[in-house]
C-alpha cells in the first residue's frame, strides 16, 4: 500500500497542507481502488461517505438535466479530489463521476477529512481556495455558454484537452471522448458536435481516427469564433 506522505499526487491538491503525521493516519485508513473505463465512481444523489483522490486516470463529472440529458461539468484527473463539497455541505452528491479510462483512486473516509478540517487551519484554507476556484470555473462556464458560439466552445474544449491531457506518441489527444461527450461538454446536440468537428477537419484544424482526435493547427483553433 502506498503512503500518502510519499505520494507525488498530494502536491497537486489540498492534502499537501496536512502534516506528515496526519498523512500517515490517512494512509492507514484509506482504500485504493481500481476503476475500469466506463465504471461509475459515484452517482448524483449518492450519500458521500468520504472523498476520492485521483491517483491516475481521467473521469467526467456530469449532471442530469430535467430533460434527461447529461451535461458534463468538469473532467477530473491526477491529483484532483472529488466529494469534498458534499461532505462539507452535508449534502448528497450533486454530480455523477464516470471513468473515461482505467483509473486508480484513493478513498478517504469522511471522518478523517472532517477531523483534519477541524484541527488543521492550513488544510481548511486550502480546501476553501479550491472550492472558490471551482466556483470561478462555474461562473466562466455559464458566461461562455451564453456568449460564445458552439464552434468557439468546441474549439476551446479541444484546446483544453490538449493543454491539460497532452497527446500520445501518435499525437492524438490522450483523452478519448465520444462525440456525445463533446456535445455534453459544450451544451449542444450530438449532431451539431459531429457537424462542427467535420468542419474543423475540412478546415485542416484537426484530423480523426475513429474517436481519436489530433489537433493539426492550434493557432487556427484559437482563432475560431
């Protein structure tokens, strides 16, 4: 079992604010889980009994709308912590988390997180900063949905994937999403996302191989309006 104080992932999240003794205590009670691609980590409405720290892999966080359509709110990857808002707010999960590829996550019980929030002000402050950052991202997303064209939103989504997840040895984006996923990220119909991606391909901005996408002209994508 890997120890939290020796895990490189902690430097990317609020766990870096914990003392060595606190990290050792968490190490003794956490559970490391392997999540297969397509598997649900937790669902909207679930009672959260702890938080999940992403050790490896990528998952999508989505919310079901009243018309039954999923809206992808965020992609979480190495270092991200999930479930802390529900625990602090004493609410059920507001989103559903589904693995986009094989993942490794560490589950930390609710009691351990609450104990550290009460006793370690640096940890509490770091968690608050992360929640503030998430809220800012949500504000930006709302504005983008209202003011940017679907073409611009889809171009931005591709650039985000490239910046945050990189490419494989063949220069395809490391994260592979379905066309429906792309539609759910930018808030449009799947048919529209397919049509726009086809336009990008015709314009020489991207190339595709099945679900895989390769960005061929980054500056061109940045200029999309």
